[in-house]
C-alpha cells in the first residue's frame, strides 16, 4: 500500500508559500543586479534589498523549524529546555551555514559567473508557486534553455505523455496540487525509464519518503536555493 504524503499544517503551508515568495524576490533582485552592474547607486540599492530579504528568509526558516519541533516533540519540549528554542535554532542554522551542510537562499553580493551554467536543452519545470515558477522560467531562459512550465502534477504528466522524449530534464516541486512531485516522477519513469528528474523540496524529507522513491531522482535539493547553485545542479545532471 502506498504511503500518503505527510499533510502540512496551515501554518506550515503559509511558511512554504512565504519561503517561495521571498526566494523569488531574492532571485529577481539578483537578476536585476546583473543588469545594473554599471549603475553603482542602483546596484547598491539592490544589494540592500537582497540583504533584507536574506534576513527575512533566515527568520522564516527558523520559524518553520520551530513549528516542526513543536509538532514533533510537543509543547513541553519547548518550555522545559534550558536554552530557548529561538537561540537553539539560530545556533543550528549558523552551524549548518558555516559547514556548508544546508546553504541558505542568499546569493553572494559578488555576482557569480553564469556562463558555464548555460545550455540549449529542453526543461520541464513543475512548480505551483507562480512567483517562483516565473523566476525559474526567467533564469533558465536567460541561460539559453528551452523552458516549458506546469503548475500542477496532473498537467505535467499530461504534457509528458504527449511527447515523452521532448524533455531533457524535468524539475519537480515536491508539494504539488493533485499529484505530488514524487508520484509525478514515478509516472514519468514508468513512461520513459531513463528520463532525468530533479526534486525541489521546501521542507525536510519525512517518513513517507522512502529511499526507493528518492532513487527516481538524479538530484534532490532543498528550497530555498541560490540560483547559481540550482543552475550548477541542473548542468551537472544534464552532463551525466
């Protein structure tokens, strides 16, 4: 029997949307900064906007972890600890960022070289957050890719069924309307076994995500993610 995906609470759903929205704004500010590279004042303002968004993203991530911790361990855990949950989570986030285990959504203030990230392959990007979908479309089209978009799992499967060999890579959000990203991947893999698949997840994988399910993907990435890192991973999977 198939395991049902873990249901998000209303708070977790809103945090998921907030992370996507902030990540999209940060990504567009990074794109704008590239166009303003010769405008010192404009570039400075965009840098300040990016810094503010990074801070908002950090707090959103800490809040999401606090919600997950309280759900899994109960209110007593949050009140009995000698260290406040906010301080503990901030320390955890600092450790992860410094170790490179969980990179934040922040792009460096120094513009990365995106030249090696370009390509001409065909991508199907499936994402239900419209702002984030528009960002990915703009970014990968700018890099030269042929980009097709879908906003839910069912329409993605229909597009794929019409021409299974059209797409060189399918980039899937994990939490999609109608059919989630893991099940979309299973359907696509049954139609074309060697299709390249990438999963983007706005939350940590849970007990409903079996190792066998994850084997369907060439890469599983945690959102929010810097555009440059996402571009590198797409290029890496396509070059395999």
